[in-house]
């Protein structure tokens, strides 16, 4: 993947992730309002009550995942600028195009990613 195509794809991915982050933060705000209106912060012990605590936990986790994705995309764009995009940060070999198409912000080839995941 040439650097301009990589930059275009990464910028699209970043724009999409930023939209998902806005939606996730709106969900958190909605839940914050619902919790305040319900007058309780401890709904998890009420079997007949709402599930705001569980929803809150999932929404916070979703925000963190999307924020991490945005950071990874930013790092990938920096690699494009540095001329090292598409080179495995672990072994130094080219990352196969099919992996970059599936995971545009990938830092490592699939072999190195699998080794790191098995430790």
C-alpha cells in the first residue's frame, strides 16, 4: 500500500473512530443523566431496578477502546510520515498488504503479533 493510500485509509479510519467516540460519550452523558434522575448510584443490587451500572461500565469500556484505536491510528499516521509504515516494529520485515487492509494501524506482522499474544 503506497503512503498516500495508507494516509487516506488511516484518515478515514480516524474520522470513523472519532464519530464512534462522540456517540460513546453521548451515551455516557445519557447514562449520567439517567443515574441522576433515578436518584441512585447503586442499581446493581436491585434485581427489579434498571441496569444503569452495567450499561455505564460497558460504555466506559467502549470509550476507552475507541480512544485506544484513535491513538493507534495516530501512531500509524506518524509511521506514514516517517516512512516506516508497513514495516513490522518487531522483526523489521514488511507487513503483508492483506494485514494492513484488515488492520490499517497494525504495527507488527501477523507472525510477530501471534508471538506477542502467546506470551
